[in-house]
C-alpha cells in the first residue's frame, strides 16, 4: 500500500475538499445534498468550534485523495459520548484500503477525546460505504425507510455504530 498521511484540515484545503464533496453531490446518493454547496457551507462541514471534533485531509505525497471527519452526533449534552464519522475519497482512490485507514485514524482521535460510540449514517444503497464500515467492525443499528429523495428516487438511510471505549 502506498504511504497515506493525515493532516488536520486547514483553510487552504477547502477548495479540494469542496471539489470532492460536490462530485458526490452531483453524481451519487452518498450525500443527501442535491445542489453543489458553496465554500462557506463546506467550511461549516469541516471546521468546528469544539476542539474535540476535527476533519483531516488524506494525502498521498502532496495530492489530497480524500478527507475524514469526526463530528458531533447531536447537540444535547447526553450525546457527548457519541460522535459521527464520515469518509469521502476521490473516486479513483476508492477500494485501495484508504477508507479503513481513515476510520482507524478517526477512532484513535475519538478514543483520545473520550468518545464511547461512533456512528456512520449511510444511504441504504451505498454498498461500498456499508461494506467499509462492516469490515471495520461497525454493526447496523438502524434502518430508516424512504427518508430522502434524490434523483427522483426515495432513499433509505442506515446507521452503523461501533462501541470503541469503556
């Protein structure tokens, strides 16, 4: 496997991250955004006021091949022991083991930040993401039927979780 490294996302990374995310908006059901988002909207997805949550770019040499995020699951205090994990890769980097590296990287940060449970929220037809999370020990814990509509189709959402601490 090539050498991939993780760097905390910075302002100068935003154009590349936006390019990756907007690709998935326009070409997939991996996100339920329907229209491309702006740089300011991407900034809200990537940067957090709480230092417990972070986004990382994934680099191969100097090329950004994707990003991963540890973010707040819900705003109420009782949820502070849980977080959401997200991974997006450029399409030509999918299937190379980078997603698993990203999940492990996020899990390490989550443990340091006293996160007990990680949750991945995935479109029900996104088999590649489902397989990625299952391969990394995540278990299906919810299935919401027909809760989104994109490309004229009703879409399910599935949730996968992994208990990582205690």
